[in-house]
């Protein structure tokens, strides 16, 4: 599962970091049928967590009501240089992880 | 004559604007249909209106991807913060769209995402605060083509 994560590479201590991410995923609802009339099973990215230097700062539980290629934007306060670790999983059991380095100045 | 019709038009549009405003101020219209879901979230606690801002276009051509921004008024300090934000839909086959868990380190209780909507409806957003209170707000969206209609 490909993902595009945008965070500022450098941020001042105490300021807010804007985290924007988009995951490439069809977010199948389970309500669609294929050309043979069979139900396409539900498969959505159900959980996503963001940890900042090991501390969980954000967690999302998503359902079929979230659009395909889910996009999320949230904030976290810059405390120390380190990395943001994103982990997510879908209904098919596929897991993915992505790391982004953050430099805190001042 | 011409002048009079212009006056009438202006009066009518002013009234229209007032009606439009009144619609926005309605108190959580969608909550009745979502009662079991809401009760599961609040655990029977009072649900108060306010503190939550739901930013969503009033009209959407298509329900596949509707931009949604939620802002909750909170200091996001250790003493007072938003624990979770629940996004509910009145008409989707699965009423719970998403749940976002926050903590004081977030700094700002604001989330932006894109949602699927099955037709024109009200979106209800419930914020669970650290002090055990629940705040809600709703927004009406008109969707021309629903996400559940397969166009192929």
C-alpha cells in the first residue's frame, strides 16, 4: 500500500506540525458487485496510528464511509527531533508502515 | 412598476436568506435516526450542542469524495482535551464513518478528510471530551449523485 505523507522537515519547538497523508487504497465498501454478479468483499483501511518518538499521538478507526484513497490531515505539537511512525492495516490483513523524520529547532 | 418588482425581489431574497439562516441553526435534526449509535458512544450521558464545527460543502455533485473538516474548540491541554471525534452519517448503510482518537499532544483538535455519502443527508459529529462531556454538531449536505449508486 503506497502512501504519501507530508510533514514539514524542520519545525520550531512547541509549534504545531501539520501532518497530511494519503494512502493508495480502493476502500471497497462490500456493497459492490463484479461483472459476474459476485459481491466484492469489504476491504477498507480500518485503523491507522501515528506515533511520535514512540508515543501515540493520533489514531483513526475508519469504515466504508471514508473515500477511496483515504486522505487525513491532523496536528501534533513539536517536542523533540525524531520520527513519526505511521502504521495502518486493512480488512484483508495487509499491513503497512511508513516513517518520516522530523527536525525540531530551537 | 419596474421599481416595485425590484423591491419585491429584494424583499423576497432577504426573506430567503433568513430562512436559509434558520435552517443552519436547527438543533441536531439527524439525531433521532442515529439514537442507538449515539447512545453507544455517550453511554447515556448528555449530548450538548456546540463546540464542534463541521465544515463541509453545502452542495456536492457526487457523494464519492466529499471534503470534510472538523474543528473542536478545546485548549488541548493535559487538563482539558478532546479524547475522540466520532463522525456519523444519517443515511449511509454503515452509520459510523470514522472515529478519530486524539490526545493533548495534538495541540489542535482539527481533522480534515474526505467522506463517502449515500445521498443528501445530515452529518453528525460528536466530540468526546476528557472531562466526560459530549458535544455535537451537525451539517446538512445535498448530494446529487450518491456514492452507493454504481454508475457502471
